[in-house]
């Protein structure tokens, strides 16, 4: 910068006055930059709008004399219409389905990622990877159909009458399959980012491929895998259509996967799909649930980004 | 033996047996890793099989009234005019007028009218349906069962996915229902979403990559975009309900423009909600595409005296365009399959009228699939499966286009 100024001054001194090298104000450039800036910060407004609108309606809900935080977080029956505000009736189902989903998607996704990143030949990889991408691209409502009309009947043939037609087990299992590609592709990215030198060092010490993968590469990629798991949980908590179709319609405080129960997302979908009058307690209560969902997923996403930045092993 | 035996490593035979064990463990684990991938592939195939299995199969139905009560000729050979006369004569005035109001009877096609003939007059009554596997493997048993249980019923192998399924409007009877209104609704929806999100998303990406200074504010904007990409879609639905359906009702219902017959639950509201939902995806993809354009291009443009915007418009954007398009198509396919926000924003479940503008009520393909899947009768599951096939083919086409674009225009710098 300084050099430039000196240079210009010296130019001036040599009386090259007709070259005006100052930065010109170009109106159209400024307008365009202004528009682009506006597009850039629009996303901030979206976040503000989400927090404001959900917060406003949720406040209306919590401002009701009947609704207390103690009731909201302390009881287990949810039916705002008749004065029952125990969010646990919905949270229990969200926890159950998400746990099942993670139990499926974490081991399977991680194992797939290790195979794709460490074992598969480039040719095999180019065949297997698109299959996972197809799995990731299937709309969730199709997974819902699959859970209700394929997985549930199969489970029923094993478990018999214990299993209700709508149940958290099949919804959770299918949700696990849905999240698998996400975990697998994020973990694979993390694994492939581990430098080759580390693997070669392990081989030189006489380690087998498995020992190298599990004891050298995996720990080095742990931050990325951790982030993948957290993102996976956030997806499971926010997933709506699979649970809306297959997990059941009606709040039920239960952690038994064989029973029908309604998750937070499923409840929002069912209630808002019916005739819903504005400013009713049902309407406001949905925003309270949505706000909770938003905050939970926001925190999970932030943690995941923090994990990546904080624990990333820096090579090179 | 001079080798000191104090080292904790196995020697001689012990060494080889340890080695064998290590190799065995390695093989077992490798097959487990491969097994997990195979499980994913098997599930995908099961899903596809399940959908196809549902869309074809035997159906046993009865006619409440025989077609010969209405006409002497075979129903399929009736002309449009004859059908009109039959319908007019046999339907009650009220029912006929209602149909006429939905769409003028004279403008309907012959196959539409034939459908009405079967739906309203002959009154086809489905007794039972079977999946494709059952139909193929137990055909004889099914025939025997039908002959015993429903002596008057006709048993035929039916493909639920027919050209007529694509062109017929909604109907309350699964046998006559089609996805035309739903497909049109979906197209309107993603059209509005992309028209809203593509310019803004690309603009945001340009700002962040080319203009934004590296400071705390920019990093907040960036973090915020990454977070928005992870917000559950149903939360966007709630946002759409609060902002587009309620606060901006006079705009989204068209009241501002003189449309009087609707509330805020219109295609426009849903399209804008979808647009907000895919915005972060478009921004992130466009950013990647712009990042991939090498700096030497920009410096060359600056070097010959181009302004910043000239550089972006003439050099950066054309080179980033394939990447941006690929990202937009992927965002489009996300919007096409998204269901939850539409339910919240208020997609109608039963609409037999084609959407005729941004202010009409709407339904969409995923909404229909959801509706039909949750019905108890198996014939609705069959049309849900057919609708899923339509949706998956649409998505496959979109994604194939994206891959083609990527391969065709991808450049290595």
C-alpha cells in the first residue's frame, strides 16, 4: 500500500497529471456490490426470522397461565387441548427412534467408509459410491412407505403380535438406513484426508491393513467422524416423514420400540396437516416444539463444526 | 542362541501362529466392512423391489351396475358425445353440475369421460388387491380364492402405473386417481423455488467468495449458512406458515393483485418456503464452484484493467456456471422430494383442478404419496407405489442431467 502511494506521488511529481489513477467511484459497480451484499446477508435474516417467529409464537404458548416450564419439562402427557403439556411424551419417541437409527447407521456407515477409503480399488469404489449416493437421494416419504409396508410386515413375522402396526422400531431402522450414506460419506472424507505417510509408516512397522486402518488412520480421522456422527444425530432428530408414516399417530410416553409413539416432528406434521386455527393453543404449542427442534439441531450443528475445527489433526 | 529372549515379541513358531491370527482377524474384519456396504445395497434393492412389487398385481373387482344398463355398445368404443349423453342422462343434476363446474364437461377428453362413466355410473368396486410377487407365485390360489369369496368379481392383472395414471386428475377412488395435478403442482413449486433461490444464492456466493472481507462478520455469515443447511425441513415449514402464509397473506394469496378466492396456503407460499430451504444448499455449491476457478484468471482480467464486476461477469461466472448448475439441479431434486414443509404450509390433500397460477391451491407428488400410503385400503398403497415410481424417475432424470453436466463441462485447471 505504502509503496503504491509513494509511486503515485512520484508520478504526480513528474507531472503526469492527465493520468488520474485514483480509484473512481463507479455507480453501477457499487449498486451491484450492494445487491450482492444484500443476497449474502439474506441468510442472516432467515435465521433471525426463524428465531423471531418461532420464539414469538412459542412465547404466546408459554405465556398461558396454565403452561409452566415445570409442567412442560416435568410431566409425560401431551395434549394441549385439555391442559396436558408434558413434552416428554414426544421427546421419548424422538429419543427412541434416533437411538435406533444411530445404532444402525453408525457401525454400518463407519464400516462402509473404512472399506471405501482403505480397501476398495478405485474401480470398485466407482461402482459402490454411486449406490450410496442413490440411497442418499431417495425422498424420505419413500422411506416412510418402505418402513410401513415392507419393514414392519417383515418384523411382524419375527416378533408376532408384540409389534404394533405402527412402531418406533421399523421407523428407527429405516431412518438408520437413510442416515447411513451421510455418515459414510462424511467419515470417508475424513479418512481419505489422513496423509499417506501415516499409513506407510504403519506398514513399515509390519502392521496389517486392518491394524493400520483401525489403530492409525481411524484415530487420526476421529474429529471428522465425530462431526459426522453429530450431524447424523441432528438429521435423525429432525427427520419427519419416516416417523410420520411409520411410527404412529398419537403421543405416547414410552421407550419401548415395539410400541407406536409420535415424535416431535411427527406431531407437528400431523397437527398442522389437519384443520388448524391460528392463535389456538394447538397452533402455538407447535411453535414451541419447533423452537425446541431448531435449538437442539442448531446446538448439534455448532458442536459438530467446533469438533472439526478444534480437534482436527493438522498435517503438513 | 545368542538372541536375548527378553524382548516381549513372540519368536519362532509362536511368531507364525500370532501372524496367522492377525491375518485371520484382518480377513474377518474386512468381510465385515464389505458386509456393511452390502447391507446398504441389499436394502436399496429391497426398497426398489418393494415399490415395484406394489405397483403391479392382481385386482378383484365387481361392477355395482352392469355397463349394459347404460349402453348397448362396449364402453371402450363409446365416443365422447355418446358418453356425454349417457352421463347427462344418468347422473343426478347436482352431481353433473358439480363436475361441470370443476371442468366444463364438453372440454374433457374421451378417456376422462370414460373414467367418470366407470367411477360414477358403473361404480367399480374393488374387493381385494395382491402384490406382484403374490400374483405371480400364487396365481392359481388367488383365482380359487376369488371364485369362492366373490363369485361375481372379475380378476385381472393390473398395472397401476399406466399412461392414464399420469394424465388423470385426483379422484377419491384409487382405481381412477392419477397424478396429473400433483405433478403439475410439484413443477410449479420447484419452479418458484429455483426462480427465487438461484439468483439470490448465486449472488450470495459471489459476495462471499469475491467481495467479502475476511473478518468476523463474514465468518458469522458463513457459519450461519452452514447451520441453515442443517436445520430440519419441518422448521422451514413452520417459518413458511408463520411468514408466508400468515404475515404476508395479502401477497401470497394474491389479494394484492385482485385474486379473491384463496387464503395464504398457495403454491407461492410453498414455493417460497422451498426456496428458503434450498438456499443454503445453492450458496454452498455455488461457492465451491466459484472457489474452483483459478486466481490466475482473475488476475489476468484485473491486469488488463477490468473492474471487479467485469472480471466476475465475464470470467469467473462463465467458468463456474457448470458447477453452479449442477448444484442447482441437486437442490431442485431435494425440493422435489421434500414433503414435511409442504404439509405444514398447507398443501391440500384433495384437489382435482390443475393449478393455474401462483395463487392457486396445490398438492404435490410427495404429498400424494404420503396421503395414499397412510390410507388403510391396499389399492391406495398400489397407487402410492406407482406415484413413487413416477417421483423416482423424475429424480433420476434430474440427477442424471446433473452428472452429465458435470462430466461434460468439468475442467481440470
